[in-house]
C-alpha cells in the first residue's frame, strides 16, 4: 500500500486503532505499526522522538477535501439526494457563493489595534471557497472563474499582515483557509498558483512560524489553544500546497510534541474515562467560554482532516484524545453536565499563575459549522459510537458557512458546509 493509498483501505479495529500512517508505513516496511489503546483507556501515550516523515508524494487535492469527497458531493447533489442536496441549497443561497462577488484586495491587512480592515480578507476568502465548491460540485465555470479572480487579486496585492498580537490569529486562520481554496483551484486555467504560493510563503508562513517558536515573547502557555492550532493548520496547509515536507512535518511535530497549548495533551489536559459509558476529555479553553471552545473543534478538526488526506491519522493519535474532547464539548453544549477539573496555567511574560475553577458557560450552545467533519469521521469512517458529536452534528444540519453565522469574525473561523462535503 502506498503512502497515498485511498482511504477505503483504512480498517476499523474495535479493540485498538492502528495509527493510519503507522499502518501505511508497516506495509512499506518502514517502521513497526504503533497500536493505540482501546477507546476506554485513560490515555495511551504514543510519543515518537520525531514526527513521521511527510509523504513521499503529496496527494492533491489533499487538504479539507480529497477527490472522493468532491465526487461524492457532485454525484449526490446531481441525483437530488439528501442530506447533500440540503447542504448544496445552503451553499447556493449564501451571498458569498455568487459568481458576481467582487474582491477587495489590499496590500496590508490589519487585525488588532488601529485601522483594522481584516473583514475584507475573510469575506473574500469565504467567497472564493464557496465559489470553488460550486464549481467542483455544480460544474459552473462562472463560479470557478470567480474563485480564481479572488485568489489572483490577493496574490498580486497582499504584502503584509500586521496589527497587535491578533495579527497571529489572522495569519493562522486565514492562512489555512486561503491555502485550502488554492488547493481546490490548482490547475484551473488562469490561476497563478506560483504567485499564490509565494504570497503564502512570504506573508503568512513567517508569522505562523514566528508565533509557534516565540509566542509573541510571552510565556509559552499564555495563549489559548486556538492560537497555536490555527498557526499549525496554516503551516500544514502551506506545506501541502507547496509540496514542502519540512513545513508539513513542523505542524505534525507540534501537534504531537509542541510546547504550547495546541499540542494535543495540552489542548486536552484532563481525561474522564467511562462517563455514562463514554470517554470524555476536557478542552483547554473550556473554563473560558464555549464560543472559543467550539472554535477549537473546528481548528483542530481542520488540522486532523488535512493530515488524514495525506495519510497521517492525528484524529486517533494518543488513544483518540481529540475525539474524547469533541464528545465533552458537544455534550456540554447540548446542555448536559460534564466533569470539570480546575485548570491552571502560566500567563503574561513572567508566567504568572492563573486558574479557572468552573467550566465557562458563556456562549453555551453556540452554533458553528464544525461538527459534520467530526461526526462523519468518527461515526462513519471509523464506525465508532460518537453519541454526543452525532447529536450535535444533526442538531445543526445542514451546515452553512461564512455569512450564515453572523458578520463578525467568529462566523468566519471555519469554512463550513460539512453536510455537503462530508456526509457519508
């Protein structure tokens, strides 16, 4: 089996999930497979001294959507089958998905502080993404042309991202999102892929890398998990887009062994096995509020989905630790009780200790389009009992995207349309 084997070969192991990359490497005689513990285990540490090597050949398209995802959506929508058709109707009704969208590129994007203009960027990215989906699924050239028009406009104009510390959020969130659109449009007539890659390498990556290595000169635990995660996802997406194995490995390595809160064991610091029959994991931002906690499901989900499409199973890493967190977050946001352990961390530049003693109820139940990706992975690809994730997924279906969840940045933290693109 090659490293880029189709996912149909992935097998579910009821008593222990083999790591996806481990399975592939074993077949190639490169390394022994590492067995992850059963779902009921408190934790099964699987920490290699270095990350697995990037794939010898990157799969394209191979970020949030692979060729199979795209073809399935295309066939199901053409046949008028739900839930794909409902997801498609949600897409075509969105104002961002119209082929008449006019981009508003600018040389400098500012997030945080004076002169903020970053909504120009996130609105255009989501318009490009939605038009790219309409072209792939519906086959309309006008939408493909629009997506490319937006990509080319920004790659010929944007030279810097600045502002206060929030500039790192902009570089991270909009970095992985923009790279995903480019991945969908690579090979499209008129798309200047090389110029777009140059923009990603020169404008986005330096800030992504600067944040993960220096954390804005703050205590390494000062910033919430989402800050690390969006920058990790951007580095991974840039690595895939540019066929750059070192960058891809940088993101995977940080997920497994990084020092900040995006590293999987820091992002999910406490585990609760067998709570009413289900394993739960407390999310790092759970004591903060639920809007940012659900955002974390989308940021880590995007990272795991992109890795999956390149043959790396971060979804199941460390005894499926992320699944336990998603179950926990979904359960609480379905208005059920979950356990909570006091969370203490070092803040500021001198690592002054702060603690959260109770779970944060702010924004509880907030809807973000992050759950379809998680349910259709754990519940349908792996055939696991993901009770709370599944309930959350279907309670908010069909998922929309940017423009459907308010006009502020939180409604654009994830690309959405998971019902259309992930339903199985």
